[in-house]
């Protein structure tokens, strides 16, 4: 009886670990299959992925108008990997963690300028450094 109980517990632990690995693999696959958008910021390539996180679905944002509360942006630039949450702002579209701020300014017609965003960095001195960006090619991003 004791042996069968131990065997049963081992089987449950193994099943749990396996399902955890499968779940982890599934989430990692979703994140890796994301479409990147590319920019050049200060002569360095910047890749980003924008996702909505509505109910944990991590859906890729293909159009800036699809942003929902809970959205975030992953930025890979100059050996830095940033994950910035969407911040509701009146005058621009922003993703910020209060140290870094990725912004799309609005055009005169009210649409976001997705071809020339800016990345703002708060330095330890309290100074704000602006990194101006442009699309890597002339195709629209997002």
C-alpha cells in the first residue's frame, strides 16, 4: 500500500512538472513568434514588439489603434532589454516605467507618428536624455 501511494505521488509530481514544462514552452513560443518592428535609434538597431495583455492572452498589436489597458512593449536596443507598460497620456502614446519612456507623438491630423518615435531615458543625475528614432526602412511599423 505504501509503495503504491509513493508511486502515485511520484506520478502526480511528474505529470505536474511535465504540464508545467509544456505550459512554459507554449508561453515562450508565443513570445518568440512575435512580429518585430525595427527602428534605428542613434545609429543602433532597435527591435520592438507591442502586445496587449487582456486576460493574459499576450496578443500582438498590429495597429496602434488596437492598444488596450494592460498593453506593453518589449524593446531590445543597445544590449538593453526593456519591458514597458502602456501609459495613458493626453498628448502622445506612451510606454513607460518612469526610467524609460517610448513615445509616439501625434501628427497634426491626430494620428500617432509611428515612423519617428522617441525613447526617453532618465539618467541618474535626473537629466532626461532623448534618443530619436526612425523606421529602419520606409515601410510603416505597427
